[in-house]
C-alpha cells in the first residue's frame, strides 16, 4: 500500500508540474535567435544616424539618403558572401510622381532590397522583413536639415540588417526578402511601389513583418521604462476585403480572425517561445492614431502584413529637430535608444521569419462540417500546395479568447473533436518535418 501511495504521489506531482506550460524550442531556430547581437544593432544604428539627413528627397551623395542607401546595400552585399551566391542585393530605383503635397516634383528614389531565394524552386512563398530608411525632422518637407532618425526608423533598418546577416547562410524552402523602404515619411511611397509591383506580378507573399520605431523602451509623459514588452499591430477587417469576403466574415463571425491577426498571434507565440523576458502585445488596430506604416500598402493589395513597434514611445525624440530647449534634449539620437531591447525585438522577428521560412506552408481548403446539429466539431483540409508536412495542428480557443488555447496533433487531413462547433473557434496549421508550424487557417463552413 505504501508503494501504491508513493506512486500516486509521484503521478500527482507530475500532473501538477506538467500542468504548467511546456516550452519546446526547435534547436535550429533557437541557435539562430541566439546570434542576434545588441552591439551589431548599435553599430548599424549609429552609422545610419551619422548621415546628416536620410530624407527621401535629400540628394547628397556623401552625407544624405544616397549615401545611406549605398551603406545598406554594401552591408547586404557583405552578408551575401555567406550565402554561397544565393543572396543578392540591389537598390531598386523608381520615380515617384509629384503630388503637390509631400513630393513637390517627380523624384527618383529607391528601396534597398536583399533577396535570399528559397531552396525549393517550386515553392513561391515570400517572407518580407522590412523597415524604412528615410528620416525626417519636425518639418516633413525639410530635406536639408539634420534628421538623424536613429529610432525612426534606423532601429527598423538595423533590425533588417541584423536578420540578413544571420540568415544569409541558412537554407529555407521559402524566399526571404529584406527591405529598407524609402519614402515612408512622404506617404509610404517605397512600400506602395513594392506592394503594387508584387500584386501586378502575382508574388506569393505569405507575410510582411514591418518594423517601425522598435528601439526605445522608455516613454515620455508617463516615464514608464520597460524593455520586456513590444507591440504588434494587425488589421481587424481586411482593407482588401470584397463583398464575398465580407459576407463570409459576417456569417462565421470571424472579425477577429483576419490573416493579419493570425500572423500577429503567430508572432506572439513564436516570439515568446524563443525570446526570454519579452511579451508580445497584440494591438487590434492597423496602426496608431495620426500615424501610418509600410504594412498598409501590402494590406491594401491583399497581402498579410503587420507592424511591430515599441510599447513605450518617447515623443521628445520623434519628428523633432535636434536641439536643447529649457534644458531638455530633443531629437532622434542613438543615445536615447535601448539596444538590449532592440535585440529582443529583432529576435522576435527572427523567430517568426525563420519559422515561416522553414514551415511547409499553409494547409488548403480548410473546412468545418456544419451540416448537422451536433456537440462535436469535424474539420477537414488538404495538404499545402508546395510543402511536405509531417502532420497538422488543429487549434481551438473559446470565442472570447484572443489566443489559441489548445492544439490537437494529427497526421491525417481530418479530425473530429468532442467540442461543440458553436462554442469555439478553430484553425489548422501544418507542421514540417523540422517541427515548425505554418500560419493558421480558419475553416469555412462545409454546409452541403
């Protein structure tokens, strides 16, 4: 009897212990995440801030936007040496027509892009990691005045450079695109150009991870200082939604399940899985009030995109001229940044981007059977078009919950669960042979 009681106690202890969250990290992804370096991020940011102005319309080839573009391209090219010739870098120039507002006359500008092709030539998926290279001071039309732009958005470009450095030598089936956009402050010009091009050429962009103002951890006014929290903004109702999509959304009440919202949840789960002391806050908005970001043109074109941003913003250092006034230093300078915080935000990006690149792609034709009155739920789906998954997760959450709460693993393409389809939301994601998950896909009703 004593042995039986002792065994029961062990089982009870184990059940209590394993009732807690179990974190399983893919060793390959974890090894990549650990390479993100705060000193490297600081070096990139300080170099970007050293250019007198990175204003989109600044034509100074030695100390302005052109010089900054050449610097970013040179770093991409340097990192490409580790890719065995796979990664390429270029400045893609285009002309922005004068609009009489923030573009006075037709202007030739350029995005700096590094492309790391996927190893599967039959897999067209593209993962975009981006930030914007241009900067500004208080006057958005001042192309000559000093505009260091350390945090807005030198931090985002530094993050893009760091991910390109680490991932250049990796081999994923999907293609990774690292982009430093131009013209964000002048009206999202660089992102609009690339998003329009991607739509016109039918690119299969699976996710856009846009990073804008991600390097500061202390706020103005409230004086909050916290380097353990970041934000992910995602749209609720898709900007590109048509009437058919709207009718489906209303019928299944999926207002909180847009593709961008699924990507945001994915980033939160993966980021918190791999990055210690970092909480990813889901913000159910496309962006902040009075502001915008380079994710928006992609969403307008029907692509899945989100914006990453710091949690606590300091408006003394954003869109301000560099000056001391009443004993207070203004201006977007590197000295006001937290590079350990930027390291963690970059690591969250890397965990998500690498997992997406290594995944087998999203399952297709995901359905939930609603043909009868039952207290169970039957889901079915087809394999991803290009990948070769080992299995699938069926995700489940209560309708009032923001995050998925349960995962059911199966190697089949159908699963019946003893949970009422009326009481829960579901989704399905593939699991690759490496154990990495795809983006989730919510089911549409199978009614006939």
